[in-house]
C-alpha cells in the first residue's frame, strides 16, 4: 500500500493545473459546440449551405486533438486581409495552423495543374504558408485532376461537398456541403485520402 502512494504525483498547485487545464479546455469546446447547435452525436449529419461552412469548420478545427486531413481543389489565401474577421479563409487557415502548433497532425493535399493555371498559382502560395506553419503538404499527380473538397477532423468529423477554400465559395457562391459525425465514414474518407497520396 505504501508503494502505491509513491506512484501518484503530489497534489500541489502545478500538478492540479496540469490535470485541470486539459479537462477545462475539453469541457469548454464541448459546451461551445452544444451552445452553437453543432451536433457531436455519432451518426449526426448537418446540411451546410453557402456561408455557414467557416464557422462550423473553425469550431471543429479548434477542438481538433489528433488530426485534420484535407483534400482541396483550390485553397486561396492570397489577397485577403489577414486580420479581418470578415475574411473566412485566413481564419480557417489559422485554425488549421493552430491545431498543428498544438500537436495535431494537419495535412492537406492540393490540386497541382499547369503552371499557368490560377488554381496552381494560389495552391502553391497557400502551400508555402501552411508548410511554414507546421502543416504537411502534398500535391496530386499530373495524371488526374484533384477536384475533391473534403476534410476529416480527428477521424470522426467529415466535411464534404462543393465548397473550395476560397472567399468566393464561402461568401458569394451558392455552395452546399455536409458535416458527418461518423468514425466509419471518416475512416472511409481517410482511406480515400491515402489513395490520393496524403
């Protein structure tokens, strides 16, 4: 019995903080999701139309613990005001790089077409920024065009649909995506991402 006591850390202020902070953070994220109405129940599916995507995605990315894995046809950071809350793409990119800084594995595969294509230009520029901020980047092969728009968070939440990561898609276009909370669905999506080379 006396030897068992040695295995437990002393209950001092430092150890209490080490235990309490992650628990409080997890409780805060769960509460924020409940208050915001974002379903977290296994098997839930949410319709995400037009400009509703960024808020939902940023909340999920902010809670990412293990991973964020995305395939994106076009991810455009260029030309946006970086510190403006009205610009959704820099905020989404910041949520991803913040997750990488917290230790989550964040990886993105992007379309790489001909050098003179606008998609290639923006994807290369975004890739440089993301790579410099801890995100693993891959590009698809030349034999096929990567036209997918999909992200998997923590092997449980999958976003899939028509939204590119551009301001046009998030603010002006008619776009539709779905958010699926399912470990099985996410596993299938991640298997597809591996086939793409992520």
